[in-house]
């Protein structure tokens, strides 16, 4: 194991230096707004403030799936929150999500706006509001919610654990990478074994469990996350690969992955979405070509 300088934790930790790494400019040990900035509000009932990270993609996929089913009340405006620039610390965003994390949803369809934050809570809220992608039969509902909350509890080990130390930490720490690579592979194996016995995560039907798990673990399966596909031997998880391909073939998943996306191929980026026609008229390649 690589030798590291000896470190003894202080009796009381204090924030007296930057943490280093890719996200050092936005990391801080306190909550609350850093500046005044109202959130924009568009014409549709649902206002989404997000970025196409895995947690953001969950919600845009869900909304596109609802629209594909004909739920016109799921029309939405998706506003771009650039987390690397600290947009999530504006006063308006903090009012929508006091935890200052994307995504945040505000529902203006009723007498008073309703804020919903945490991606899993947003998926449940939308599923119950529109009666879709969440089974009502007790056993099936319990299975679906169990997998939804599995994702919410497991992904921090994949992202903040493995992803951080493998891809973003300012120094490579063998112990940390080994520890979280082991856990990431265990999670992939959990899913692969489940998908050996079921078409979808929660059973024979597509649900919010699939929508929640796909951006994180489907992304790992296809090698998108942290460029770690070879490192974690993701090709060996054949059932997970089959499921990821099944979801990738869904047009709503394809559209949802584009919304609030600011990276990758320009043709796959739709920085903001305010109308279904934006997928044809406002993808980033068309914007650039027109300038």
C-alpha cells in the first residue's frame, strides 16, 4: 500500500483550508444562500431546476415518460442550474431546496406552490400525482419502493465514495479506492443477480425503481460514469447490460438524458427545456450552427 503522511485528526475539526479536488470551489461546511437570486418560472405547471447529473436525469426521464403516456399535466420547464458555478446557493434555489442540491421541483398546478426536493421524493411525488410507474398492489409497491430506497442509500457509496476517490480526489489513495471499488462491485452484483430473475428491477413492469437506478448504475454498465468501465469490469455483468440496453431503447429515456445536459456531444445537449419541440429546435448543435 502507498505510504501516506501520518495524520492525527484534531479534537475539533475546523474549516481552515480548501479540500482540493474538482469541486473544492463549492464545498463548504455550512448551509444557506450565498447570494440573492430569484428562480425563473415558466409557463408550465411543473418547474424543474436541475443539471443532467444522474440525480437530475432521474427526474427528466420520469417527466418525459409521463408525457409519453399522455399526461399533459406533466408538461414542464427545465431550468439549468450550473452547480460548478454555485447556482444552487442562490436564495431562490435554497428556498426550493434548503439542502442546495439538484434537482428541485416546484409544482404550481394547485392553489399554492409545492416544493419537492431529493430525487427519490420527486419520483414518488410524480408517480402518485399521475398514477403511473408505481404499483398499487401492496407487495409490488413494497418491492418497488424497496429498490427505490436501495438506490438512494447505495448511490452515495458509488458517487461520493468510489467516484470521488477514483476520479476527482486531488491524490490517489489506494485504501480509499480499494474500499469503494469493492462496494461498487458488490452493488453491481446485487443488481445483476436481481436482473437474472426479473425483466425490470422491481418485477415484470417498468417502474420508478428503474428510472432511479438507471442513471447511476446503467451509466456504470455502459462505462459513462467516471470512465471506470474497464476498471470495474462492467461488461461482466450481463444481466445489468441487458437491462441498461432495454432502457436506452426507450425514447423517453433518450430525451430525458438530453435535458439540462451541458457536456458530451452537442447533438445530445438540451441546456433548457420549455417545450417538447425544443428537442428538435434547440439542441446545442443547432444553436451553435445558427450563431
